[in-house]
């Protein structure tokens, strides 16, 4: 399985990012949970800041477009194969920039993709 970065990971079980990390784990994916609050999701630590990461295949976003701006360069420097903009995170300027850098861009729901075998 390819490594997935979940941006906007939250220790709150009611948040979709929490459910995504949990579902990715259940499906056997390696996960990096990146958020602003420390905590754990099913034993996976939530890291803060912009840590050095390698071999990120997929980035799935759970932060609004205004908060994404500070992460543009960081995320693109990770050289992901694809980025998933979950509902409410669509950011057409960033999506266009990512496409120009060769990243597959999807406006989709990670949870739906996992549950339907499209991930």
C-alpha cells in the first residue's frame, strides 16, 4: 500500500479527517496524520508543523482553502502522485498548480473512495 498524508487530521472522532485516518488504517494503508492539535487516531499519532516526509503517494486534504495556502510549497515539494480535495476543501487555484506540477488531482471523498474500492 502507498503512503497517505492526511492534512487536517483531528483527534475528534466526529470529524471526517478522523474517520478517514481510521478507514485508511483499516484498509491497510500507511498513514501520516498531520494536524494542528496533538493526539492519536487509532494509535496513529497526529504530527504538527511541516515534517520532512518521503514517499508520499497520496495527500488527502481536510482543511479549508484559506488554510491550505501556507502548505502549497510544502505539499508540492513532497512530490505526491495524487491529491484528493475532499468536499469543502476544493481550491481551484491550488488544484490547477498541482496539475501543472504533474500531480493527479481529484475532487472526491476519501471515505467514499475507500468504501467503494476506488482508492
